[in-house]
């Protein structure tokens, strides 16, 4: 489900309720949650994914991972960030996912037309000039999405914190066709 399909394209055409509360996007999302909660029934699940898989993917709004991968609520852990890059924080989340919550497989999903292909590390320097402090994180931009998937697979496979690295696979999602293309790992 895409929340944007439920939001008016023109902010001036807000719902009466949204107009009462200021009409921000957050107000509309909170209202949608209230409607969702009215019909919500506790599925009786715990935090352990049924399929014992963690999916690391880009935060791009065009990726509907559950639909694209045929997943249901409770099937997987989903970890998303800009580019779907395996950073220290992704390793942190995967470590908790594996060691505390029983996942055994890792799927990495990058995609065509990623915004990180258009950025450079210069982005950090521009931020530093604007705010007076350089961000402590790397942009992790890339030019070759296939190579970046390989690098991310390698980071997972070589992490000393992850006990389950034998089922790590990487893919590129085509935002035009919806198809996944598997990327061979570094040999």
C-alpha cells in the first residue's frame, strides 16, 4: 500500500480532519494509523522472523519489498538505508537479528537508478561548509551498482560478529520491470 495514493496531490485539497490538525503529512499519517488500529488484531507473533531471513535494502520509496519478494508480516527483518549499503549500523542490526532473534539468511537488495549513483563524498564537504561540522559517516556513494552489491555481500561475509554467513545473496531490483537480478559474489 502506498500512502501517497491516499494523499491529495494538491496540499490545498486536504481532508477536513487534516485541515483541523494543520494538514501536515505527519498528521495525515497519524490519522491513517488511527483507521488502521481500529481494525487491527494482534497477530500473536514475536520478533523472530518466520523465514529466518534478514533483508537489507535501499530506502527508495519505489521498492515495495514485501510485495516484490512475496513476503508477509512476520516473515523477515527488514533493514533499510540510503543505497542498501552494509554499514556498521547494518552489521549491528544483522548481528542482533542473527544472534538474538534467530535469522540465518541475508538478502541484499540494491536497485537501478539509485540516488547514491549521483552523489559523491563531496556531499559531506558541502554539509560541513553549510553547518560547520563534517558528518562522521561516509556517503557510501557508488558508480557501479553490481560492484556495490558485491562489496556489501563481502562486508557481511567477513564480519566477525555474524555467525551465519553461508547464505548471503545479493540482487539488483529493476525499478522499471520489478525483476530482481542476482549478482555473483566476489570469488
